[in-house]
């Protein structure tokens, strides 16, 4: 039987796995199985070649028992309703792992592939065009339309979007502006990951990668591997991947391989992340870097190294390659990079996984700090943000380790046990 790669069913199977370890009343369990609410929207946009295209957007709200919903918005050709639902479930657990007063939400935008509407050639064109080759003007139109359509669901006390794949601080600024126009006054706390001048937090841009780095070091200390040759391979060179590369490099690691959607480069003597950033900015991809050999995304994952950081998309470590993973620690900056079956293989092979809901929780943690700062109109210096983040990441790591040792499960199930306990106890108290 082929491996199930449906992200929603993967997220549900992860919840199922926790059941023997956490007392969950049936009604509470059933409610956690599906999102509380999901909104699907459509809008037609004139794109850069002057044709009209139909876009679809989603906002999934998984569980609001602990507080308002929180989670990013993704722009990607492969966005589906099930993916957005899975990502919102993972956000519920991530916020709970970090003990943040939020539930999980997530949004995504893609274009319609309805075969009655678009030809295979048109799909190929749109896949290449959306969103990376779009002009700023069209990107802004998409963002404003999507925000207008989901406006009834979002707000500082309801649901607070943030950046994710292919969305950044400029897109958050447009979202904030469009929402504010709708209500008639400026509402900075409706999104996080904003530009600093509009109420963004210092340290937010680096927070996801910083959290991944902090938990990877904790993992190396816990497994007593810190004395080994410090090498790291990173898949994905966007917000999470490029900043993780910088942080590992600054800490004395050899960054031996880096990739983006076009492929990667490898150099066993180490790559310089700053130079790769410059090449990517100049040419659009890290593959044009000269001081290294080309390799594929698949090859990168199985390189011998101390730490592997998947920082791109879901389902990259599967039954097909899990046995070939040679890294000793996998720190999941991406959401959902490892399938449940691959998880079992890594665990059996002694690979220590820092699961996504812990490893990439730095982003939502500093989003929480941004939300607090915005509401109090009192802004913290970067050092203070980073120190709070570090303390919180370390505390969450230790709490997950406590469940890991108590229950002899893998690290993902341990993180789920910690998170699900918290959400279930909130659910029991409320209804
Ligand atoms: P981004 O858009 O800034 O970067 C994504 C990177 O992945 C790019 O370098 C892109 O080229 C690469 N990529 C895309 N498809 C690929 C493929 N098929 N193979 C290899 N590389 C590919 O996005 P990001 O914000 O860095 O997000 C990356 C991951 O981190 C996602 O899973 C996201 O959900 C997760 N994450 C991000 C944040 C955040 O604050 N940005 C927080 C938590 C988790």
C-alpha cells in the first residue's frame, strides 16, 4: 500500500497516536478531529498578461478553547483545503507546546485548477507565475481581496494571521491596511510579522529560525552529540532556511548544503550563507553559487551531517528515504516535513527529531510578543525579545523531554502529549 501523504489525514493520525497517553473525553476528541470553522473564498483578478484568473483562498480555524486563533497565510500553487486544515491543527498544538494563549488557525491562497475552466497549459503557466513572478501590484490586489473576504473571521481578539510560505512583512502591511480600511481605524494587532514602523516586533523576522537553532542545540546537548563535527544541511532558503543557515554558521557550524525550489549546492568545507543570500537575490536561486557542487533536494536530505534542517514544504522525509537519512538530529523548521511512517523509521534508526510543533515555534512565539507589544503600545528592544524567546524555547523543550522520558515515545508524540493535555484540559473546563 502506498504511503498516505494527505496532510489532514496525517495530522489526524498524529492526534490518534496520542490517545493512549492522554485521557480525552470522546466529545472533546471528536471536536479536535475537525476544524471549528473553515472559510473558502474566491476572487477573480486581472493578472500581469492582462488575462483574468480565478483564485481560491482558505482560512481554517481549528480550536479556540484557549484563546484567539493564530497562524500564517501561505501563497503557493499546491495549497489545498486539506493542507490548510492540517496546518491549522498543527498550530493548535504548537501554541499549546509553547503555552501561548492562542488556538490554531491557518490560511492559504492558490489558483483554480478546475478542468472546465483552465487548460493544462494554463495551469503550468500559473504554477510558474504565482506568486513569485507576479508584479507587486497584482500581489497587492490578491492580498487585499483575500483580506476583504476573510475579514469577518479575523481581528485582534478573533484570529490573527502572520507570514508563511511566500508571504512577508509587506503582505502583512497590506492585510493590516485593508482590514483597517474596512473598520475605519488602524488595527495593528490584526496581523503579526508586520514591518517595524507599523508595529512589528524586533526579532520577529529571525524568530522561526532562532527557535529552530535553539532547540537543535538543546537536542545536541541532550543526546551528547555537541562534541561531534558540527555540520548542517538545510533544505529551503526562504525566511526559515536562510536565517537558520546564518545562525548555524555564526555558531561555528559548517553549512555543508543548502537548497531552494530549483535545487541545491554542496561543499563539504562549508558554504557562506551571506554569499548565498546575495546570489539568490541576484539570480533567483542558490544553484548559481559557484563555490560548490550542484545537488538535488532529494540528495541533500540524505547527506552525512550532524543536523538536518528541512525548511521548505511537507512530506519530504517519507518511507522512500527515511532509512537513508544520515543526520543525527533532524530539526524541523518546516511544518509537516516527515510522514508518520518515516517518523517510526527515524526513531528506530536512532535519529533524534525535534518535531515541527516545537522546532519552528519561535515564529508564533515572537508573533505573540508582537501582539502584546502592539496592544500595550510598549515596544521592547531586540535583546529583550531574543532572551524571552530563548527562555521559552528551552522551557518548552524541557517539558517535551519530560514526556519523552516518561512515556518512551518518539519526540513528536512527546510534544503532542504535552500539547494535547493542555488543550483537552481547557476544553473540559469550558464545556
Ligand atoms: P519562504 O517562502 O520564505 O521560503 C520557502 C523556501 O522553500 C524557499 O527557499 C523556496 O525556494 C523553498 N522551496 C519551495 N518549494 C520547494 C521544494 N519543492 N523543494 C525545496 N525547496 C523548496 O517560506 P518560510 O516562511 O521560510 O517557510 C518555510 C517552512 O517553514 C514552511 O513549512 C513554513 O510553514 C514553515 N514555517 C515558517 C514560519 C515563518 O515564520 N515564516 C513559521 C513556522 C513555520
